[in-house]
C-alpha cells in the first residue's frame, strides 16, 4: 500500500495571538508579520474593528506610525462577508481583537478550519488588570502566543498593565464611561506601579 500525504494536513490553518499591555508594540508586531507574508507573495487580508478610530478608518496604524491597508469592519460577520468569494487566502490579520463581538471566536475558527493562518493582536487585560474575555478565549484556543511588555512609565521596569488616568488620577474600578469634560489618558505600568482607584 502506497503512503499518501494527506493534503488537509499540508494546508492546516493556525491561530496566533500577539498580546500584552498598551504601548507594548502589538500592532507593530502584527504589521511586521503581515509585511513578511506580503514579501513572500502571499494573499493577505487585514481587519480591525471600526470602533477604533484613533488614526484612520481604513488603515491599521501602530503607535510608531507604520501603516498597512486594511478593512475597518462593524462586526465579526463582516469579515466572512468580505472573504466569502476569495480563494487561496494565506493570512488573515486582525488588530485590536478585544473590541470585537463574541462571534469573532467562531469566525476565526472557521477561517482556520479552511486552512488559513490567522494572526491577531489584542489587549490581554483592561485598565483594572482584568482579562478581556475575547482575548482570553482566543489565547486558550491559539497555537502560538507572543506576549509583549511595554516599559513602566513610573519605574522603568517591564510593564504588563495599562494604567488608565482620569483627570490626573488613577481611574476607579467602576469608572466605565468617560463623562463630558473629563480628560483620560493611558500609560504602561508594571504590576507594582499599576493603580486602580476604589469604587466611588
Ligand atoms: Zn513600575
């Protein structure tokens, strides 16, 4: 009996997640992987949630200003809609994955089942230091994980937390929505320097 190579195994998809705090270089790393795939003449699609309007509507932009063209989508279903007639897609990259709806998990698994490599970047923890549900589930389901660290703005040590500051003070644990007139900012902090204000 002749040995036959299973073609399904040859084109097996995979899931990779780049995670870490804000300013840890997640988007830069995702863009780096996208660029490498483009150099290798692979068919690449880049998506990000429309909610993230910080710099541009259609480009994925990292803090160091590097850009790659991509689709800003309203929800996870739109990704399947855009890809439905595309053949031989090699890489699907998704930025800011923590902002997607719960359906993104099924969408991503469907793409992987079709033999596509899916690479995502997303925050692991919110400003309180609690996991983002979507990222936590994707991390558990992924083949490859890259966890990046920023630099703590207080002590200079590696930072794993995103400090939310409202009106110059650490945001309190129950502060979900920013009131009109409030100023908020974020900075990377280490576990020790990360502060969360008590309930108001
Ligand atoms: Zn620190």
